[in-house]
C-alpha cells in the first residue's frame, strides 16, 4: 500500500509538512507523520488533520518555528502554526502508570519511534511515515489489519482499555466511521472494562458520538453502543438489552450533518420510541449536549412520534399538516435558517413519501405563526381599546387557527371582523 503523498495531500499542507520535517531534520532530529493521518493515506483518503512525532523535545521545537502554541506541553505536544494552519508535533514518549483510567500518571520522553508507537491504541493508528524518504514504519502489523478492515489493540486489549476508558468508545467510533469490524478479543475487552469506561468524562463520550455523526453510517455507532449496553454506563436508569428499529436507525444515515438534534432524535427513537419528552431531555442533558441541540432533539423526537402514530390516529389534512408539522418547524428554526423548500427537504427522513405533500403546502407560503397574521396586538389595541390585553393571546391564537384552516381569511379587514365576533361572544 504505497502512500500517494502528492495526490492525496493538498499542496499547502504538503509544503507545510515538508517544511516542518526539513527543519527538524536539519537540526539533527527525527520526524515522522504519525497516527490517523497515515492510516487515512494508506486507505487512499485525504486526512482531516496531520500529526507529527519527533525525538526533539518541546523546547527544541519552539526554537525552530516562529509560532508555536503550548497545547499539551506536559505531554510533549506543541502546535506549530504555519499560514494559520495548525500541526501538532509530539515528542516520542512513554506513558507510565495509568491510575484513573483516563490518563497516564506521568509521561517520560522516549528516545525511539518504536517506543512511541507501542503506547498507541490500535494497530491501524500505530503507523509512521517518513515524509522525506517515503518509508512506512509498521511495527504492529497495522497494514494487515487495515487490509482486513479490523480494529485491534496493540497488545492485551483489557490492559489497553484499562489504561484509558475512552479507547473502547473510540473503537466503536472507528468501526462506525471506517466501516471496520472489531477483532474478537478487543470486542470482549469492551465489556470487561466498563468499570473503567465509566470514569471518562461525559464530554469525551459525547464528543465521540458527535464524531461518529459526521461519518457516512452513524447508525453503526448507535447500533454498537446499544449492543454493548454502553449508554447505560452513563444513563443508569436506561434499561438494558434494547433492540433498535432498523428502519428508523438506517434513516439516521440520511440526515443532514448540520441537524445534530435530528440525528439524536432518530438515534433515541430507534431504540426507545416510548420515551417521554421529559425523560429524553434528562438523557440528552446528562450527556452534556448543548442547550440548543437538546431543544432540537425534543422537537424532532416529538415530530417523529406524531408522524409514526398508527394511520387511523394520524389525520393528514392540510390543516393538521400545517398546525402539527410545519408550524412547529418554522417557529423553532426561522431565526437560525432560511425557511425555504431546501431546508424543509432536510426533513425527508421523517416524512418520507409524504414529503412532496408537505413541500407543496409549504411552497404556498401559508400563514403558520402569529407573526404571519395580517394584524397584531397593536392593531387590536387601536380597534378594541376596551378589550383586556390579558386576552390578546387567546384572540390571536383563535385567529391563527382560523387562517390555518382558511389562509384566504388572513386579510386585515377580515381579521378585524373575526376579532369583533370573538370579542362579542366572549362578552356575552
């Protein structure tokens, strides 16, 4: 598997990497491209980021480049900045005495690349590439595992997962994003080290979920998390041994990557469709998702629940579509997105074959919100000065319901007439 550096690495990044490599070697140090970027290149993919490793210590690296940031200097990592692009450069190291299942008790700088590669998590991530010579170093048969699409730890998997409880979650995420399988003993170790995984922060767990959602098959990540009962580590009130609805789960792969709340809604709905919104909110907030993502998740879960009611309970009149499906979407998103048909089309995983019907109604630009009415509270005050303002909400909602049923009624004078009728009936 030769690495095609010239064809896979964009020119700017390649020049930067060659510059860092050259500067370190001219100063008498070693330098290698390492980790996920090498794995991606072997797989004929363009890497998302580039990490380098060297026997130069951080103080040596800082002398060679104008802009260097101490991003993880206690672990031997600094970030070299070239043309506003960041490249992590880490000194060969040996991690010692993992004590809390999250990080080493202390780090020693190593003297050889081979020592450094031993400490990495999976064989596929323990590849190093000499940019200058084109030599690929593979001490742990990572190339074979990549060819076989297999995720395997370096050494004893129970020991490696005991060192860092995030590694089992990373194994699941890689299986999802790379479409790899997890080697049998490595997968067994996921179950055997759950007490260690429990120690990782919720933010780190959430971050792995979000990374998987960026892949082509986020459904695989959810499937694996459910199969291994991983959610229950962090959400102990959730029942075990759940079975995802495959139809709903696979629809997760079709969702636009910018709608995280919709992805989360489909994920939870696939294996817990009967959750109350209060229970769902508790789960999503516990996992430290943002307030906005939480609100989006609740909206989409509610829409999904309504849409999947039995057909005899789901009346698809134009009025119900506007009131129960289109109005909530517009109300929730109109300040963040341009409310056009291209946005609405992102909701196809929910509405499927009925999407054309919803789009047809949407494109008629019907009034859906109070702000779409041809009159407002100020108009009510001008025309009905004795009408209590405390009743404005009730009246405006009455008018909105009226125009949802009959959009042609959304004319100022008609709404004034309807308002007068409403007020007269209220005063009797």
